[in-house]
């Protein structure tokens, strides 16, 4: 039986994890799993229902009433929340902050980590998040910790929002959100954001996407699927 190949990419908000992970998966001919999208989906539902995102009992009840599915269509990930495709709806600053809040709760993390591990056990994947290499898949063959200067990360996020049609959010608002998420992710009790001891550290400050992906490929080397 062939051993499944999993590549973990962790790092703070706006470091370019999703972009790099998606490109890496494409170059290697395997799938990309955006684990952050799962937390965004739960955060979106909490916002829609007015659920207290810092209350473990309230969020446990919400999880019990929530269906979350991940599908791959043509190699692209689709996030289904209670049967609704929310792949675009989860990409807003409000949902970003909500995702950071709900991800601090053990009940939410346990539910979603179980789903992530089940998906990763079935197929070759590149996964990105905050705790993939340290908690979700500590046995992953390759681990990368991707980071960048906080202001540059905020600028990248703003460009993404502009590309999605958001013309009202300011750089100051995005910067405040990135700083907030850094604090939340690093200080949470369960599986906080940190670099795994055996992870490759890559700082992408001042580098293009192409330059960063080449650095990642150079560090992990040629992957042998045999």
C-alpha cells in the first residue's frame, strides 16, 4: 500500500500560505486543502446566527446543528456549509476575525481536526493552516513555516480584498485585523501558532509569489511518490 504524501505549510495570517500551498500542490500534481476555510465557515455561521464565538457551550450547540463538507471539483476546493457553497462568502475581514475567535475553542478545533485528518489519510495533500505541522499532522513528510513582515502581510490581504471587489476596507483596518489574529493564534491554549521543530522556515518579505514557491521547492527537493 502506497504511503500517503502530506505537506504541511503553517504561518501567520497573510503570509501567503494558501497561495503557496495551492501552487505547490499544482506543481506536484496533488490536491490542496485549505484548512483555514473550515474555520471561516464555522465563523460565518456563528456570525449569521448571532452565536457567542467565545462561549464553548454555545459553539458546541452550533456545531451540533452544523453540516460541513469539503469537496474537490477539478482539483479546486469547495466548502459546503449546511449544503450551501460558501467558498466566496467566507473571504471577508469580519469572517477572518470570526475564524480566529472560533478556532481558539477546543470544541471547534477537535471537530475540524478530525475532518482534516480523515481527508489527509485518504490522499496526497498539501495543507496549510496554523497548527498543521505541530498538531494536525505532526507526521507529515515535509513541513514549512512561512512568514513575512506584518505590514507586508496586511498589504497582501488588502490586494486580495480589492481583487474580490472590496473597495471600502482600508489598509489600517486590515493591519489591525492581522495583528489581532496574530495575537489570538499565538496565545490560544490549544495548538497555538508556532513553528514545528523540524519545519523549514521561509520569510517571504519582499519576495514575489514565484520567488517564494521556488524557495519552497528548492528546500523540500524532488518528491518521490514511489
